[in-house]
C-alpha cells in the first residue's frame, strides 16, 4: 500500500468562550505550531437566540442562582460582543506565544450551518465536545453532533482538558479507503518523540483482520514506525468504547463514511470516551 500524504495548512477552530472550546483552542494552536499551519478562529452569533429574545414570553434561568429573568435582545448582543472580544484576545495571545499565523472571524446565523460553510475552506476543523454546558455532562453537544454527522474532511473533537500529546495514538482500521487516509494521519501523529501507535483492527472475520493488519504493517515500514495490534472481530460499539478507555487516553483516529446513520453511531462512540477524536471522512 503506497504512503499517502495528508497536508494540513489551514486549521479552523470553532469558539464560543466555553471552557471546552478554549481548551480546543490551545490544542489547535499546538497542532498548528507542529504542522506549520495557519489558525482560523471562528465565532458565530446564534441568530436563533436573537430571534427568541424578540418574543415577549422568552425568559432565561441563571445556571448559578436558578432565578428567572427576561431574555433581553440588547443584553444578548452585548454578550456576543464581549465573548467575541475575549476569544479574539485569547487567539492573539496564544498564537503570538507560539509564533502561529492566525486570523479571527465573526459570523451571525445558524451556528452549525455557519461552521460547516466556513470549515469547507479548512483542512482540519477543531471543535469542543460539549460547548456551553453547565450540567456536567460529558456527552456530545448538539452543534458538534451535527458537525460529526455532516462534515467531510478532517474533524477533531476535544473534551475540555484532553491533550493531543498523550500517547499512544489509537487507530480504528477497517480496510476502507477512509481507513487508509486515517492511517496516514495516525502515523503522522504517532511520529512525535517516543511516539507509539495502537491499531484496533475492526473486521467481520479473523481472515480479514489478519489481512488488514498486514496492510498496516507494510505502510508503517515506510515511516520506520512500529505498532501494537488489537483484533476486534464483530465487536459491538460498546465493546470498542470500553477497549479504547482501557487502552489509552490519547487521540483516537476514526475513519467514517458519509451516511448520517453512521454519524449517529460515531456520536454515540464519542460520547462514551473522553479521548480526543479525529474523524477522517
């Protein structure tokens, strides 16, 4: 199998001033510095929230005091401006420290639609896993869920506090064309100093699993990179998630097709693990 190159020159990170998205920003800057890529920060003012604020019955509940108050459109506009300014300062400061070229853009519209449209110009999109959530949930947020289901290309989903530098890198390999692209990406991530790669070979039978293992070994010889293999024959989703949790807290590279049904399955898997997840579609 010939070695494929996956060039990443533009990294777009979706930001909303939440802890999860600011954690994603730090990881995106680290990755941009490593790859020599440009960073694009994107903040979207939610048009649905602004429309909701125009309704006389619209109220909000404070996450901390549990008090009910009128949802005010002017206050919401001010909050958008303050959040965007805070995020902009964070990008400028962090990128200056790492000497990463960057730019910052603000849009107004449907959040998922605006992010998907802007991400079409990026080689890699980085998003936080849960966005603005005070409930303590670790499950995937609604905007990220839509991006996972619909975006093509490389998409990195990060939970707050997750680090791309933790090893080993885990790859799910099923022999598909997307899996071969995923192998190139995973090999690149694992080529860090003292890098390690663990490959979960996913197959319907043991014969296919061994064939896929041979494909990966032949590819990795080009990079002089070794790997450990785990053969998963007809493993259910819950079983794969459990194996990942036991194996590593490092990044998990997952090939995926274009079907929205598969996107829902990916969302379920991402919800079950705390690892950084890099989707290759």
